[in-house]
C-alpha cells in the first residue's frame, strides 16, 4: 500500500490526466472530478476498500458505486492508475465506441460496477448491493457462474462492503432520501456513502439553489452515522473509511468538504466550471500549475 505522501502524488497525477482527458474530448465536467481526486485515491489506493484489479471478478470484492456519474473522468483516471485499464485509454473519453463515456456506464471488466446518468439512482443501487451483502448474495455472480461464498455470520452477511460516492447537488433529488430512509431502517452497516460537499451545482451554490444545511443533522435523523472530513486530507478520509467499515451498526455517511476545481487556481470554488472543459490554452495553464503544485515545485519537470 502506498504511503499518504505517495497517494497525494497519485491524486495530483490523476488531476493532470483529468485535464488532458477533458481538453481532448472538448466536453465534460471539470470542477467535481478535480475536487474528488483525493477521495477517489483514498478509496482505490488506501487499502481500506477491498478493491484489486487482479481480483476484479472476485465475488467478495467491495463494490464502488459512482452516483453523480458526470464526474466520471476522476473515476476513469483513478481506475487507470490502479491498473484496471491502460492509462493510454483515457484519451478516448467521450469518443464513439469508447467504454469511457460522458457518464459512467457499466463495464465490469474495467472495474465500473454500475451505469449512471440520472442523479440519485446510484445510492439506490448501492443500498441494494448492501442488502445483497447482508443476504450473502452477490451481484454479477450468477451470470459468471461464480460460487456464492458463505456469509461470515448468519443473518448479517459481510462478504463485501459497498461504497457510494455522491455529489451534494444530487441531494436535491427525493430518491436520495428514500434510499437513506431504507438504509437507516435496515441499519445497513454494510454501506458507506462519501458525499462530495463542494457547495456548488450547475446553477450556482447549493445553499442558493436548495439549502442543504444542517446536512449532518438531517442524515443523523435518518439513522445514519455521520463523519465530516476535509476531503483533501488523505489521513482524515482514510481514518473515516476505517471507522465506517469497522462499525457494528448504522450506515455511514462521510461528508467530504472539498474545493471544486482543486489544484487549478482559476477553477477553484467557481460553479461555472461545474460542467465545462478547459480550452487548450486553459489546459496548458492548469497542467503547469498542477505539475508545480501551484508554484511549490520550482520546475514542472521535478
């Protein structure tokens, strides 16, 4: 498992690839993918989630669901750096015939568990997966003729954990709260949701469009255990994930406070970058800034 410092460097390389992918595609979302690079790195490289490209078909692998599927460039880049697909494949983002479409769609062989597009559906899928884990069954098992493993404790199957990554603007959808209610009612300790609390959505700030605060109190009222973290602090994210996976009760929500457009000065905290890519000139500026960590490194070739 890489060190925290190594994971921070991986996250920075993922951000660079996001910029390259978007400018090559000429379309796509910038702010959310850049803001979630640290969280995705923690999920796929931190050793808490049971994910391994060498065991991508294993029935006991943890399930990772991307609900706000428009931020899929960060998922694709992370999967590539983790070894699920060649990094060279990233340049096919949004191209005809590519598995890397503008919203993530199920390509099981490269580690993408579900299809996304309409917001809020991912959390419902994740709740279903967590219920399956408790029952000792597994999605994708039957069609591959893989034997279903015995559960570790009768009635509380814990063969795998489900991690669902969501956006805060997505929480405007009522379906999210229906799923939260069911997970709370069933006390789904097998489920953890990581919420990108970046405070923006396509039309402006979340608190202008549809206020969410106090988000922690709302989730707790639905019988969720809630942890708030700095989504750019790798140690905080990993510690929260460990605590979530070790719990004996309650689904867990990790509210990850992030900066949309993280790492690129002219994008940070600007909702206008929610759904647009950089131009080639903007991409050049962004890549130089990312390679030098905002001027912390004297040469972008260091």
